[in-house]
């Protein structure tokens, strides 16, 4: 499968170009300038993501042992086994190939289309969503420093992408073989699904939740993620959204707090004595 994804140097270069265009266009073309600024932010975040992918462990460590532990926990929680989901598509070559292609191509494509749509159609919601995506993605990568093997690397599961020659892990992508926990695929799809449904009133808003459902099915059916990978990713997304709102609330309270009168002690009701006439 051809590598269509920018590496961190290319992403950084794109970000620098867009950042340089922003002050030039700010007065004459404010709309285009704002778009360049947001594009630069996304490009820089993408470059940072690429760098983190190279820093996180790729030698596995005890990744396989942790994967077996997750498998046992899921079994105790009565999650359906990932192999049983795989069995739904194995033997149907076209469906398997489409699932592999969806996994490889729709991760960033879906998020990119969603952000562009959000920026132009619901710009008032864009800053909050962009910040939440950045915080939750950063949270995911902190967790990924603890290497976990995906199901496809364990006996009993089928690496469908490797089977059909569609693996992104053998095509030069900067991706970590042992970064299954948590699933950034599920994280991005949850963002697209939840916010597209929340901010839009269009009859087409169902596409976002449908994208989420398909993504969850694909990452499990291709044995790239455990169920718990997605559960943890969504939990991180919820925490990131609450954190952003909490920080903004504190900032608003700080801005609205009136300054203490000059000469009065903070936290007391003492008054400055009046001077004699």
C-alpha cells in the first residue's frame, strides 16, 4: 500500500509555510489568514504526533504479556472475542480488503474532512473541538508509552492487512506496532461521531455516528485493536473535554473577579477610614 501520509519534516514544513502566510494575509484576506493559522496548528500537531510515534517503544517490551492480560480482563467482563468478530468477514475477500483500506485511509481523512466541515459550517464550535482533539490525542500518547501488542500479533488472530498485502506497518508509515492501547482510530471516530451529531441539525449528521460504528467494527475485525483500546480512548476524550471546560470556567471566574479596593486587605471587610474635613 503506498504511503500517502506526510512525515514529521514535511508536516513541519507545511506548518511553517502556513504560519508565515498568516501575518501577510491577516489584513487583506482575514478569512484566508485564519484558515492558514488553523492549518498551521494542525500541521504542527501532526508533526508532533509523528515525532511521538518514533519515541514510543517499538520493540515490544512486555507488550505481548500486557495484551494477554487485556484478553483475560475482556473475557472476565464478557466482551465478545475479537476473533469472533473477525469470523464475520474472513472468507469474504472484498469485504476484508475494504476493511483494511478503511483502516489505513479513513483515520486522518475522516478527521480532516470533519475539521474542514466544522471550520466552514460551524466555526463557533471549531476552537473547542480542536482543543479537545489536541488534549485527548496527547493523553492517548502518554498512555502509549506503555507498550501493548494488538490482537493481530498474538496467536489465534488473523492479521488481515498482512494477509492481503495491505499493511501500513510495512509501507513506511511512522506508526508503532505496539501502540494499540488506547486506540486513536476510535478516539478520532468518536470525536467525528459525537460532535457532528451535537453541533449539526442537518439530516446528514448521521454520517458522523455511522463513521464511528464502522471504525469500531473495522479496528476489531482487522485485529488491530482490542475492545478496551477503544473504551480507554473514549474515556480520555471525556476527561479532555471536561478538562477544557473546567480550565475555561476558572479563567472566566478569574476575569470576572473584581479587584480589591486600593489599600484594603484581600479577604476582609475592613474600610479605609475617612479623612477629617
